[in-house]
C-alpha cells in the first residue's frame, strides 16, 4: 500500500496545480481553432484572472464556444463582440462569476443567452447591444446581482427581458433604450433596487408594469421618447428617487400616477412635451423639490392640480407653453 501513496499524492498535487488561477494577462480568441484547442494548451485552466475577449477576425468565422467549457470564473471582463456566425453561447455554461464587465455586442446571429445559465453575478456592467436576432434574454436566469450598471440598447428583435427574472438589484444605471420591438419589461419583475433608471426611445414599449416590486432608485429617473407608452403605473411602489426626474417627449403618455409614492425630489423635476397628458395626478404627495421645477409644452395639460402639496422649490419654477393651462392655482402652497 505504501508504494502507491507517493503516486497518489503526486496525482492529487498535479490536479490542484492545474486547476489554480491562470492567464493573469487574459486571453483573446479571434479564430475557431483557438477556442477548439484551449484545453490542450491550457489544461486545467478553470479560473481566468484577466480579461477574455471573443471577437472573430475579418473573414474568419467563430460558430461555437464548446472548447471553453472548463472555464468557471473570470477575474476580468468577458467580451463577446462582433461574431456574425455565432448563434448560441454553449460552451460558457460553467461560468459562475465575472468580476469585470460582461459585454455581448454585435453578434448578428445570436438567438439567446442559454450558454450562460449558471452565471450568478457580474461585478461590472452588463451590456447587451446590437444583437439583431435575440428576442429575450433567456439563459441569464441564474443572474441575481449586477454590481455595475445594466445597459440594453439597439437590439432590433428584442421583445421583452425574460431571462433576468432572478435579478433583484443593480447598483448603478439601468438604461434601456432604442429597442425597436420591445413591448414590455417582463423579466425585471423581481428587481427591488437600482441606481438610476433611464427608459428612452423604445418605439413600441406599452408599459413598465414589470417594475412593480421596485421600491428605491438611488439616482435619477428619466422617461424620454417612448412613442407608445401610455402610463408608468409600474412605478407606484417607488418611495425614493435620489436624483432628478425627467418625463419628456412621450406623445401618448396620459398620466404619471405611477409617481404617487414620492414625497420629495432630490434634483430637478421636468415634465415636458407629453402631448396627451391631461393632469399631474401622481405628484400630489410631493412637498419638496431640491432644484428646478419645469412644466412645459404639454399641449393637453388642463391644470396644475397635482402639485397642491408642494411647499418648497429650491431654485426656479418654470411653467410655459402649456396651451390649455389658464392659471397656476395648483401652486398655491408655494
């Protein structure tokens, strides 16, 4: 028995050595053969310390990531950018954490995120942009926290955000913009806290009801240039916004009653160029605005009655070019 112990010890030692951290300088994949031979050249490489970039070279195709199945953790960023032939992320199914940014951009054939089904945390930003074929984010179902921001833009087939259902918090800015087929924000149903929130230029977005569990925004709130949105009732449980509020250029927005939970605005409050808004109901609990109040160019707005309890505005009050308003009686407490 004794003669086998050294051999067994050496085998165990070599296994530990091969599964330790690797590639502190990171690694770039620009050809399929580099991916296919990864485990041959880097046996046991499980935890990559540096950045990982997957970006096919000109006139070269990367069509699968199966050779990367050993990777569990990435200490830097993961970039999957400009791979026209890649239609899935299979091969990344063992990745649990990314300490830097996750960028999935300009992959024209990519259909879903199912290859990332074990990913639990991203310590940097998550950016999903210009992926023409994805209709949702299914595959990110285990992701529960983003310590940076979330930016989803210019994905022309994206219909909803299903796949982010486990996400409960985003530390920095959440910006969702220029997604021409995005109908709703389903997938963000369990999110309770974020940094700032910007929803803009989503041409067919109908509502934000999926944000019903959101209670705090630690920065600004901006809704701009959403052509079909009619209400923002999904924000009715938000109690604090620690920055400015801008609601502008939403031509079919009829009311802002979703802001009913707010009592203070820690910045500017700007309501402008919302043609079908008829009242300011939703602002009636606001008593204090730290900086400017601007109400302008809302052609259907009848009065300022929703501001009845407002007692303090830190800087200027600007009410102009609202064609239907004949007086400012709603500001009687100022």
